[in-house]
C-alpha cells in the first residue's frame, strides 16, 4: 500500500510541469471549450466507437509519468468493475469531431484505459455534433449549465442508455 506524506502548502509559482509528461497544447480544443461555454458550439453526451477516437498529440505517452500511469490503472480497474455488473456511468472523455474521428486532447488517461480494457464503445462529452456510423447521441444539445458541468465537472450524472458500452 502506498504511503503518503502529510499535505503541505506550496506556492503556486513554485509548481513546475515536466514537458516530457505533458501533451502538447491543443488550440482547437481550447477554442471549442470557450465557444461551448459561450453557447456558440453545441455540446452532446454520446456513445462513440473507440476505434474512431484519436489522440491529438501522437507523440504523447502518458504511461511515462508514474502518477498518470497510476490514474490509467485505476480507470482500468473501474472499467473492469463495470464489466462485472456495477451500475454507474463509465468514465467519459471530452472529445471533438474532426471528419470521421473524435479527437481526444485532455483525457489521455481515460483513453489509454479504454484501449487497455478493449472496450468497443466509450462515453463521450462531444464539443460539436457527433455524427457517423456507430455513434449514438444520448443527450443534447445540452443547456449552457449542463454543458459547463459536463466539460468542467465530468460526465453528466445519469447513466447512458442505448447500446452496450462494452
């Protein structure tokens, strides 16, 4: 069992990120979030095929960082519990459509956990209208408040209905 030290206060300006463990910034995602919050881009909750999800930074490997690797492992465990009949929503990824693909820029640990768990379909909060083969819109377009909660607070709290997610 890992042991943790007592929490300590640190100055915000003393925090550093390691460029080797951080994905490249995705300006399209940032623009779409801003536009979604302003109500200019519709936001949907959908079930999308995992094979159509692509990471925006193809060079990024989150498993290189121990904390992110642990987050991937925890999500893999959560997905395993869902496969064994646990009734709760699966973790959703924040994505945006680009052609036939759904681009993942911010939820790499969740994406890599889904890939390791071999799920066929995933829950997604989609910035823009999700379309194409195998896509099922569960809710949307969301109201402005629901969109903000889905983008900044994770998946809307109800379990998606429809096709089997796995």
